[in-house]
């Protein structure tokens, strides 16, 4: 069998059936739900009717049972169900209520079972499944699959349904590929922004405040300040005007925009008072406000494009089970922009945004992949305009020779979009920047510009983010850098450590003040801990880029002995020389220490 992504999915799907067979062998009361393959492996949902919760010891036993099963060289046999109702009744009699529900739902789709049989043709296990599967279990290597963890999962993803137990696992064609993936998972675990958030005192969420709402602690707020400074600087350079808009608005605004018809379930509502009929919506999007700003003036073709940007905080309902650290929240700040332009300007504006994304991601040493997301099932506007919009986005990418994939049906309800998936330091991809072309909102709000022929025409509108949301992007950055931010972003850039508090604190304080005076974010560590402890804590635990150690010699010569994170001792520098090197590193937004650059 050719080993590619498609067959790897078949391997994993088949292994999921072996896992389910092992679970029911060890836990006869376990009822089966669903068990699909995924991009990273597979999972299976179980209902243990006796209330038992899977433990790590259980996972080890299940894994050993799976190894026994695959060695039996069992076959996977496809079986077309001749009498669907009879099969539903049989599932119910077995207590397999989830299989029965799924079969009822797919009774008219020519449903099939996959049956696992031994060499004598005896059926050992079956599951409702469309397949395909491997011919037999000899393709599944006992040393190339791994059960990873257990998590809760609502049946059908609906929190009103029963909570099931989901076992996550993965499988590969050989143990080398499996080990590489497990090593990757270990590295991802070390970089988990939720753990690093606590370790480095970056952010927190509090139950009494509500899920998915983030408290930015001083350290991460400092990182955000640097990124926001870059954001404002670059937008002004690229011809954007920066605006601010309210946090709530009457529901009337969202009726005009179409969000009430297509996005209502994700919106928060506020009643002004008991005696008023006025209903307000907490802002889920910035775009209608930017259109209102556009409406406040008259524009001709000569004054377009108008590029309007805002760091606008929005709020959107998310299921509590989906919330996660900084990467899935309910309140977040978008680095939002809307560009109003003529049809003739469209392709150039899209390309300018692509340049903006490329230039920005290069600062963080991030590459990206691109997808074009097309018209979804629920949409507004005319199909002819949708076709034009999709063609415009394609033309912009093809004009610059950009490779892209098509993501059918995943566009916004008001227009198609280009999605940028950035790749982090360990190869994971994250959805960040987006360009969306919108014919709908300009028409709904009836905005106009005067064209060169004197006629009033409707401008095109581009929705655009570079980072996506500040919360999500900072979560990605924490994991990308494993918490070790480059000097320009680091909350503390230099820690000054005296060898002896009694003898060297005065000089250490003078160095500290000199660093602070030129804007370098420095700290002075005059605690009564040992020098080596303070150095190790600074560079390894707190991930500070530089430590300046000062003693008798440094005090006499006006120097600092410098240690760099990830490098160690890099030499002794005159204080002004060190400041100059740090300032250049900060100004250039370099991703590496000046010591490494000097080596090159």
C-alpha cells in the first residue's frame, strides 16, 4: 500500500476500530460513539455506563490489548446493511444508543458496517462506518501507535448532551515516525503558552470574571505595547488613518449589517433599562462602525482608497468547552482595518496587504501558507458579486505568482477571503491574517463615491487583519519563542547582578539607572541570593535576554561582564558600548542576540 496522507488516514481510522475493540474487551459496559481519524491521529468517544473514568493505567492496558489484537492478523470486512430498521433495533437492544442514533440519521445514505473477523471468519467487532479501512491488521505495527490522553467531550459537541470520554491517540506506519511525533509533542508541551503564562507571569483568566476574558499582566502587556507601537508606526507609513469606535450599539445597526440574521447566536445583548425597548449589542465586529465613519464625509475617486484601521476590542460568544488560554477567548482585540476602494484599485490594494503581512511575519521569523475560502452555504448578496469577488482575490495572488489552496465554502457570510496560516518555530500552522472582500456591506449601508464620470458609485470594501487578534497572536508568539522573547519584545531586557551586595550594589545601581535612562527595560537584582542562582534564574527561568554581572574590576573600569540567554558569557563591555549594541538590537527588531550576529 502506497504510504501517503490519504492512506495514513485509513491506517488511523482502522486503528481507531482496534482501540474501540480493545476498550469493549476490557470494559464490556462501554458504549461506542464516534471514532474518526484527524490530522494528527485519531480519537474515539466512549460512554462507560458504570461511571468509571479512564485512568493512565487503563490507557496502558488498552494499548497492550490493541497490540494483542493487531498480531492476530484480523481482517476488516465491509458489510452493507440490508435492513436498516432491524439493525437500529439490534443496536438498541445492545445498549448502543449512539450507533442507533447515527444509523437513524443516515438510514437513507446506504449505511455500512465494518466488521473485524478472525482467520476462521468469526466476527469479533463491528461498528457503523463508511470506511475505507485497511485489508487487515498486519498493516498496523504494534510499536507505531500510542494512546495519548483522555478528555471529556459532549455527544455531538452539544453541551446539553451527555459528557462522554474521548481517548486521543495516534498511529504511524513505523516507530521512527511515531517517535518523531512524540518528540514534537514534548516540545509543544514545553511551549504551551498556558504553562508559560503562569511561569513568566504573563496573563491570567479568572472564573469570577467569566470564561475567555483575559487579564494582561505587566510582562505580557509590555510585549503587547511593543507590538502595538509597531502596528501604529507601520499603518501610518502605509497610508492608513487610525480610528476608535464604541463598544456597544443599538441592535438596529446589526440588522442593517446583516449580523442579526447570520451571526446572532455569537452576539452578546444588553437591555438599556426595563422600561425601554432599546436593545444594544456588545460589539462583535468593527466593520459597521467604520462604514458609519465613511458615511460622515463625501468621497470622490480621487480620495480613494481610504484605509481605516483600529485596534478594536470585540466580544463573541464561545462554548465554554472551547475556551483555551489566549488562543480561544470571548473578548479580544482585532488589529482591524477596512479599505474602501474603486474596482480599478482592488488588486493593487490586495497585493499591498499581502506585502504588509509578509513584511510583518518576517520580523518574527514566520513563514506562511495561503488559502482562498469561497462562498459558504449561508451567505448574503448576489452570486454574481461573489464570483467577481473570488475572481479578484485569485487575480491578486496569481499576479504575484503566489501558491494557494482552495477552502471550499469557508468564506465569511458577506464575502470570500484569503487566509494566511503562519508556521511557528516547530512547524505548526496557525490562522492569523485574513483579507476579505465585501460587496455586501457597502450596498446595505448605501455608501457612495463620485467616480470620474460624475456618477455616484458603490465602493468595494476590504476587511483585513494582520495579526488576527492580539490575544491569539500573543499566545502564538509565546509558543513560537518558547517564552524567550527577542530583546525588542522582552518585558525585562537586561538584569544587573552585583557579585556582592555589600561591595558592588552602588555601581550596579548606577549601571541600572544608565540603562533605564536610555529606555532599556532593566532590573536590578540585589537580593541576598547567590550570584550564580540569580544568573541562572534570569536567563533560564525568567528568560531575560541579558545579565550584566558587576564586581570590583567592572566598577573600577566602568564595564559590565555580560551573559546572554542561550549562549552564556559573551565578554566584558564598556557600559556605553553595551548600551549601543542593545539599542541597535532593539531598533532592528532582531530575533537573535547581537553576540550571535557578531559571530556570523
